[in-house]
């Protein structure tokens, strides 16, 4: 069964914050995600809507590295996925590999020329890219979905559309957080 999520960023001083909502099939609020800024080792926590229970966490394996590796774990500590930035592949197009019990997924920025132009645009200019950032999600060679930043929004809002239901919603949300928070590292 396909599903669609929306990740909405909030502006705050000391933390990155997002709301996670399942748009379809039922329109339910799934959680509240936060990441402390300027911490040596990245950690992102997703809380349930009441903010009392952890839904999942994303934790960097090392303090500093060029190709970040992040463990995605459920509230009970069970591993859900391993997200790894593909350093060589990300030189032209930001690319992540997502290892799950259901197999290997690739999350790759759509359009090599577009991604190179985005890098040139952002060099020295801290202003939003005039074209929305779009990622394709692949399961092997098959299209499994997409993660796309909505165009012309002041704050970041990502549409996450997954057609392959073997990709856990928590892992899809974690991949969208990686796209937003870890892309320029």
C-alpha cells in the first residue's frame, strides 16, 4: 500500500524542528522531530504527537566524517535502517544509501545538471534555490518513490511519496530528515 508523508520545518534558534504528518491514506499526525544544532555527534529524535514517547532516532556513528553514516532505530532500540551518504556519488548529485531489512534503497537527487547548478548557486549565496530540490527513491533499479521540497515556501516542506510499502514510514521520514538536515555536510 502506497503512502504519502509531509515533513514541515519550523524556524527555531537552537534546534531544527519538523512536524511529520501522514497525508494519505488517512491524514494522521505521526510525530514531532527535533535535532540540536551545533552538537558534535548528530542525533535526531522523533517523538509521538503528545511528545511523551520516542518513535525513532537517527544517530551519527562518528563525530566528523565526509560520508556520514547514521543508524535509524525504533523506540525499543531495534535497528530500522542504516543511512549512509555516498561521498563519491554526492559530488555531482547528493546520494544516500539506505540499508533496511527489506533491502537496499537509494535516495538520489534528481537531475545531474540541476544539482550541479544548485551547488553553483549556493556557493557564497545563502538564499533558497529557485528550483525545488527533488530526490528519487529506488529499490534496486525500481522506482520506489520520491522526496521533493515544495517550491516557493519560506520554510522547508517536503512531500514524501512512497510506492513500495516495504520501506517503513519511519525510515522514509528519516531519509527526508537526512535530505534536509545533512545534505550540505
